[in-house]
C-alpha cells in the first residue's frame, strides 16, 4: 500500500494538466480502488514496475489508456527475455483493460487497441528481420536473434 502522504497526487495536479472534473473523479476512483498502486502524471502513459502507473497528457482515450497501464500492474508485468513475450504481455493488458472498462463504464475502442498492438507487432517484425538478407530470424531464450540463412549452426 502507498503511504497516505504519497496519495492524493491526482487531486492536486490533474485539473492543472488539462483533465476535466469527470476525469478527476475517474482517477480518484482508481486511487481508491487500487491503493497498492502509485499514480503519477507524466509525458506519456506507461507502467513502471512494480506498482507505478504514469498518466500521460489528456487525449481522446486517456481513461482507456490508463486502464491498460493499471492492467499491467494488476497482471504484475515486469521485464521479459523473449521479445514475443512483450507482445503477449501487451495483449493480456489490453484484454484486462477491456474487463476494467466494463466495470468503470469506459468506452472500449478496438481500433485504438489494435493500433497500439500494431506498434509492438511492427517493432517485433522489424527486430526479427535479418539485416543482411531480410529473412525472418528467430529468437532463442538467451534473447539473441538468429537467421536460418546467414547464421552458421553446428
């Protein structure tokens, strides 16, 4: 649990950063519902393990993006060794965010979710392409990528 002296950050800063009273009520409810997490304002929406949720600047789906980051915390996401695990973690966090959205009466925007997941799919695709021949490489548990054409295996 976050010490009482560190709570209430949202109450003091959220309106000053362009959010409205409905947003304030939503963020206050999150603070109440998840006292074990720490909520901060920042330059983008993100989760900092193990318990910090950073709320980015206001945008069309700020509440849904916040629920996504809360979902990472609920699911206890942290580092990953295999890049595909990151994509799986993102997908799991979005699925949990959909559940939470229902509870909080937040609109789920599938296009936003798929756009967000596409950034990770694109990242994974780019990372897995062999810079020499363009073939898709595979990643081993030591986090290294290997090209079936360019790498020699013994």
